[in-house]
């Protein structure tokens, strides 16, 4: 069974399944987060939706590059969770199926190409405190307690 974080689904709403891939990116004692300024201002793990017919690892690499400007090394899957949210930018209620990976940033190719995203290097504790959703927070704690 996949663990749910956040609000429970609302029984009379139809949710669209939105699989996504997200990365915990660590270099030394720092973690790379992305700050998204819209539709809500928040810190997040870099990553996002997996496009139809796209494989999960290429999606992860694409999303990290779009949101941070970094390429990544080998990625190891650490878990999956779901959350039920409204996505105003798509005008849908979504069941987000979030696949979380651990990886090292490899090379910065330039600034993020996705508008509204800014990369931020923060300490492990800051990362855990800053991320907006409890699922991201859970996996950050799990990874850092295991290291």
C-alpha cells in the first residue's frame, strides 16, 4: 500500500492521476531545492509530472534540469507516496503519485528553463523545514537519518 500524505481525498470529487518524479539532491551537507513562485510560493523537491509515454528516469532528469539547471548522476528510488490536491495551473483535482529518488547533482548547465523556479542550496535541516509538503519532508528525514 502506498502511503498518503496531506489531506484525504474529497469523496464527491473526480481526481486525475498525475504521476511524478522528484529528487533529493545532495552535495556534501547541502540539499538542492527549487523555489516555485506560482501558483503558490513554496520550496519543493525538484521534479514534476511524467508526460504520457515518458519513462520515469528521463522525466526525473528533464524536470530537475527545467527547475534547477542541473544534470544529475545515477538516481536511486527511495519510495513513493500519494497526495490529493487541487492544481489550479491545470484546473484539475489531482491524485499525485510521487516517486522519490536520491541522486547527486552532476553539472550545472545554466539557469532553470521553467519560469518561476529558482534553485537554492540549503542545509539538510533547512531543507526539511522549508519543503511545503509533508511527503517531501518525510522522505528527506528518512534519507538523512539513514546516512
